[in-house]
């Protein structure tokens, strides 16, 4: 009889253990589903902020301005013949303070390198070419990768 009591109490323990073991995977799955749902909500709210028309326009305009400075404005300035390589730093210091003449977006978009690009088409629709202004400021050590821009936006945002 002692064996039956042990076995019957053993059965009771095993069924209780089975219930607690079975409920643990359900709890884990429930927690995973809740966390996943929360992440989806956060992502759904963040996507419009990250990929907004304003951010996209600013990104494309920044990229276009950077390319224009590095591949055209800087080299045209260096090759202008107004100074030699010995006084380049002196000449650039003046422009570092006041900046190069401002450039309208229209001037960049009419440049042959950008005229028919997808970014140019996008920016023509998103911004007023005659009111969006870009000004370049060279930074020390005054190479083509050292500069910053000031952009006055006249765009659809």
C-alpha cells in the first residue's frame, strides 16, 4: 500500500509539474507576442519621421551640394589662376569667414553633371529653384573635403 500512495502522490506531482511546464511556454509565447506588437507599433510611428518628405529633400540637397563643391566649385576655384599654391590658405581663410558667393539651386541643377539626374528631377518638384540658396564655407585644412554649407530652404515642407 505504501507503494500505491507513493505512486498516486507521484502522479499528482507529475500532473502539477506538467501544468506548470505547459503554462511556461504559453507565458513565453505571450510575452514574445506582446514585445513584437510593441516593436511594430514603435516602428510604424518612427518610419514617417525617418522617411519624411522633408528629410528626403534635405538629404538629396545636401548630397547634391556636397558633390557640387567637391567636383566643381573647389576645383574651379583652385584652377582659377588668381593665386598660387603658396597663398591658397590665405585666400581660403577669407572665404572661410564670409563664404563663397551664394548659389541658387537653379544654378546647380542647370549644370551638365546634374541636369538629368533623378535627384535633380526630385528637387525641381520639391523646392523653388530660384529661392533655395546654398552657400559654401571652406574649413581648414582647405582641401576639397573640408567645408560646410549653409542652406536656405524654399521647399514644400
